[in-house]
């Protein structure tokens, strides 16, 4: 029986013997360029990115104190009548209810009834049980 010989050129790259593999054309150059770009990016990040993480310089001088304003907190308005809202009688804004409405005030609240006079013959409160009395349950 004869042994079947396969031409090494017909084999895929991963099955070829090491001396028969084709050399990579740009593999070394691509690795060197990517390594140089990576080192440059790392150097740039260390140089300019470290400013982001450092604390800002502390100001010199005393600490500023923030206090209240010199004027009053609340002031009575010059015109306490409220705001006049224009165009309240326009149909396009209010629809069918475009008539100016008159305020409907509620009637005065009822006056309380007079308190009844104290009862002359009030019943006395029930007597408290004595200490000698026992319950039967």
C-alpha cells in the first residue's frame, strides 16, 4: 500500500508546518502603531486627565459669611386689591360662560344656641366600690 501524500500548499494555514506558513505582512507594523497610539493616549490622559481629579486651589483670606438682607422679609403691597386679569369676557377664552360672573357669597353662619342653665337637682355620681368588695368571676 502506498501512502497518500498531500501537497503542503493545499493544506489550510493552521495545519501547515511552521516553516511553510506565510509570514504576516503588516502584523508587526500594526502592533507597533497600536502600541504607540496606546502609549500616547495614556500619556495624554495622565497629563491632562489628572487635572480633573485634583481639588481646586483653596482661596486665601477669611471664610465669607452669608447673612440675611438688610430690609424686611415681607412688605405690604402698594396696591392690595389684587391683579386685574384682562379679557375675561372673551368668548374664545371662556366659551359659553363669557359673561362676567358675580361672586356668590355664602349666608352668615348660624349663631350658637345659648347654653342651658345648670340642673338644680343633679344626680350624684355612682359610689366607687370599696376595697373589701370582691368580684365573683
